[in-house]
């Protein structure tokens, strides 16, 4: 009913709008006044966490994309090797696991069969499993050694939005916590990022306030057949997520690529007027990859692409090559997905509407996939 949707036309729109609150709720009570993390729910002792020699993340779909981003954060802040694998592939390839591996299973519903089977396999090998989950008391957290709930509130729309943002926050918390417990040379950066994370929900709110041009742009693309997405570093999984949202909702051919792979094949797809969404990393920090992506934008535009550029406020280098420019607030590099994903959700939702599709219940899809 309309009341359940809180006045929005679709649950998806409501859930997109709830993201600032959801992100704040994931952080609630987990950052203490001194600015360090207390994750009491992670019932794996600090001494066990110091023994971990490998992190393996298993998940499906959007949750898998959260895992891909988590890898950048975990390896950077903790220096522990981290693998991310589609849960459906994991147990069938005889993965190397033991008591010193920490397996993180990410799932909104907590009922995804592939993810459940992957975590059962990990526990049989003696690994500890930490679930990142949104649904209290569901199967995946019940079968795990510990659980960090995302507290996003119920997600009804089949396309995941607020669950994704809060999975990211939970992954950052785990990465920062592991860094804190183990002590790394990034101690100061960890402190600073915890502070930025505690303010990030306001940045998500600011992004939501500027989405009207994104909706207008989406409506002009309703008759297109293909949209491509490019990203680099943590922007690469964001590109994958943007493409997945568009497939699910708009039933369009959409693909995400690592920008550095363009010349290894995908650039052959660029033709006159094909829309390409580019997620641009911050010019601060890792400015080398920023400059490389700016030349990618130049290259594809020279071949006729219609460039839709998502870039940080104040990034002037992209301006000459952007047919459409979507601004996002400056954040620490690793946190950028929390703001960069939001326009892609809005874009996909609006395109679906413009194409007359059922937004909350896309064809052929179920909210949680409880079969293998
Ligand atoms: C996301 O928009 C999808 N509907 C889907 O990929 C989903 O993220 C995936 O099925 C995993 O679900 P889970 O988080 O409930 O395990």
C-alpha cells in the first residue's frame, strides 16, 4: 500500500531515501567517544584475530560487489591478504582454508543458499565465519561464529540499495577493527577514516538532494539498448553494481569494466552515442589513477561515446570531457563507493520507470535466492 511505501511510488525509492539513516544506524554504538571501534558482536577474540593470515569473502550479486570493495579496504588497512569469491563458485573449486582463515559471508537476507553452502564448507575446514547480514535471526548468521548486523531495516524492493550501502559500512568497520586490533602502520589513517565514516551519512544525504538532473538524464536514455560503466580501484566494483542495477531494473544490456582494461578489448564496443558512465576516483590521494581515467574518458569520447561522468566536487580536470557531469562530495578514497553508488541507483530506477517496468518486482527475479 501507499502507506507502507511512506508516500513514495516504489519501495525502491523509499529505500534509496532511507540510506542516510540506514548508514547512521549501521554505525550506531560501534564508534566509541574516543574514536575507536567497539565491535562486541564479533565474538572472535582479539588474539584469534591477530592469528588470522587470510580473509576470504563470499557473497552473491550486490553483496559480492560490497565484498570486492571490502578487499581494497582490508588489504590496505590490515595488510592481510583478502580474496573475494562468488559464493556459488567457492566450494566447488576446493578452496584453501584452515583455522587461520577468516571467512566473511555477506548477505542481506541471510537466506541465500549459495552463500549458506559456502559458509558451511568454510566451517567444515575449521575456518571462523563472520556474517554481515541485515536480517535478524536468519539462517546465515545462525550458522556463523559471529554476526555484524547492518541494521538497515527491512529491504522490500528486489533491487538492493540501502542493504548495499550498509554492507559497505559494515565491511569498513571490520577492516578498520582488524587494523585496530592488529596494529598497523596506518593507525593514524584509521583514526581519521573512523571520523570521516561517522559523518558519511550527511554526505549521502547531500547526494540525494542533487539527484533531479540524474533522473532527467535517465529519461532521455530510455530508448537506448546498451549502457557501459567504467571504474578503477574501488570505482570498479561501483561500475559493476551500476550495471547490475540497470540489468535488473531496466532490462538493458549493461556492463561494468575496469577502466584499465578498456584497451584490452572493451573499447571495441564504443560507438557513436553509446552512453558510458565513468566513476572517477578522487584527484587527491591516488592521483595517478585519476589522471589515467581522465585520459580514458578522453579516448572514449573521441570515439563518439556519450560520457556520463561521476566525479568529486572540485575535480575540474574532467569538465572538458564530460557530456554529463554528476558531482559527489569529496570523501577518503576508500569510502567513495558510499556516495558514488547512489546516483547509479537513482539512474537505474528512473530508467526502469521510463521504460514502463515494474520497479520493485523485476521480471524473473526473487528477493532472496533460496535454491542453488
Ligand atoms: C541485488 O540488487 C540483487 N537482487 C541480488 O544480486 C542480491 O544482492 C543477491 O541475490 C544476494 O542476496 P543476499 O544479500 O540476500 O544474500
